[in-house]
């Protein structure tokens, strides 16, 4: 996501998501089988998605760290179900009748970013309450159409 996760206002990041440690970057590569170039492209893509979602760089780095962790330690179906239920509960508690609208906006956002959605599904992060709340929080600011590469 160079052209970075961020470049404009609202405190969004101006830098791509960076692994918190060299070991985290290596863990991503080991778990995924990505080359250095592929891992760098992946981080750029993820950074663009987080930026387009209005998520600040330090939050994006934290979420990415969780994603790397869960790619190395797959979740049980039970945990995924618990996270899904908890995410929905928190969204309805927080947003009431507006929850469905926000969920639909997030779905539209993810539909335009199939690689990001695939990563979220593969790691379980697509059900994680922290990420789902963060995306729903920014639902009305989500950039639904992804930026063209190089912009």
C-alpha cells in the first residue's frame, strides 16, 4: 500500500503497514510461502485497504499483527463462530438500527477488495470483533472503490 495507507486527513497513516518485528515479517512469509517481493506487495495491498477504511497506521499495524498470528495459529470453528456472534452483538448494541446499514457498507467495501477479504477469511480476522467494529465505525467514510495503483 505504498502511496501509503494514508495520505490525507483524519489522522490516517502516510506509511505502509510495517511488520512490528523482522520475525513477524518472516513468519508471514513462512506461513504463506510468499517471496520477499510477494510479502512486500501483500503489505502494500493491506495498507491500501486499511487506509481506504480510514484506519490509522498504528491500528492497522496492530490488526496486521493479529492477522499474521492467526495465519500461523488457525482458529477453531468454535472460536470463529464466537467472534462472529460477538461482533454482531457489539455492532447492534453500539449502532442499533443503523447496524445493518453499517454491515452492508463493510460488505460492499470488502467485495471491492477480494484479496483483502480473502486474507481476512483465511486468518479469521473477518470475524474479529476489533476489526469489525473499526470498519463499522468508519462505515460512512469507507472508500468503496479502491484507488488505482500508483495513486
